């Protein structure tokens, strides 16, 4: 089988598509990249919250599959809005990489008072300021290389650890932030493959690269975001793990108030990850609304 894979054109997006191509090649499927320019890629300066949230990185890639220019779409799962558009299916989630955020340029403890830390994410900003209210967060957009080049001009920046690992980047100072400090974005570290519904042969091929464990955890996190009724620019995050026997899912989640002055966190455990996602969303929303 030969499939066309819609992808953004960044170095990281191309790595992700090449990785999916390698996984599928082991099952006799060849992949042809179809590079799609998205509005999020073209506008590198406007804050994401003003141009439609992180969905701006995926809508045009999804459109390429829906209109037949491509057969599948390869995404960073963290960029996907909570609801899959009609006509598409989230067909596969391969084995997840490190879901944590990375602070680059300084450790959190070593940041001086008044330090300037770059991030374009409301989720990262509110959690950084909760841990270090004496620092200043400044807007940061652009590709991986552009953001890394800001280290020095800024005291530190934040990005996904998986991006560094995938591109074999080794900045001089990197602190991986555990969930006690920084709960990751929903789906962070995972890749997500979408295809059109009603294509059983393609679905069977994509199912061969699915990691059921990673899919279970990502589905739990996406249930949280879906229940909030939001897209990925909400000041919200969720991270699902399994305990030793793997029967129980632990979901840690956070939500900030609209003015970003209050951050609430919750950790729930149970056998059904999606139910945990719904419960975490209800609990956190109730706490924020009661303030």
C-alpha cells in the first residue's frame, strides 16, 4: 500500500512524518509526504490565542486529507483540538515519547528574581508563575531553532522535551519539569495519525503501528479537554499514567481561571481513563467557578 501523508513543513514535523513512514514500512506501507503550509506556520509573531489557538497548526493539514490531497495526516497530538472533525478518525497513536516540558537555559531554582522566560503557552505560563511568581513570562513563537536562539537574550525558554529528543538537540542547560511543577499539555509527547472514515484497509494498516497503552492514556487526557469544551489554547493540562499493574490509570490535571490568577490541580485514579478525564474536568471547573 502507498499512502500520502499530510504534514507541516517544519523540521520537527518532517521528522515525525519520517518516523511514521519507518513504522509503516515495516508493514509494507510506503509513505509520500505532502507538505502543507498552515496559518500558524506563516504567522510566527501573533500570539496563538489571537489567531485561533493551536488548532491553527492542524486545520489545513486535516483539510488536505478531507479534500483528497492526502490519505493520512501526521500531527503532534498536543496540537489537536479536543473534537475530531466530521469525516476524520483518530486512527493511531504510536508509542509515546517523553511527555514532560523542558526548561532550557537555566534550572527553575537558578532563575534570578525578575528573570524573563519565553513561552507562547498559557498553560506553561500559569504554572511557571505559580512556582516562581517573581519571574516574568514573555511571548515566544517560532520553530524550534528560532526559539532556541532566544536563549541568552532571554534567561530561559520552555518547550516540549520530546522535541529536543527527536531532533537530537542538547542545549547546555536543560531541566525536565516533572508533573508536580508542570503538568504537560494533553497528548504531549505523542503522535496522532488521522485518516478519513470509511477506509477499512487503511485503518487496518494504521492499527499495526498503534500502541494500545499510549492510546489509552492519550484518550484519557483528550476526554478531559473535550469535557472542558476547549481547544488547546486553554490554560489547562492533563497527564495520564498507569500504576504498576497497568489496570489503573492515574490522571493529573490542572486548570487556571480566565484571569490566570488561580491555578487548580487534581489527581484521580481509576480503571476507565476517559471517565477520569470527565471527572477531572468537572471538578476543576467547579473549583474555578466557585472562586
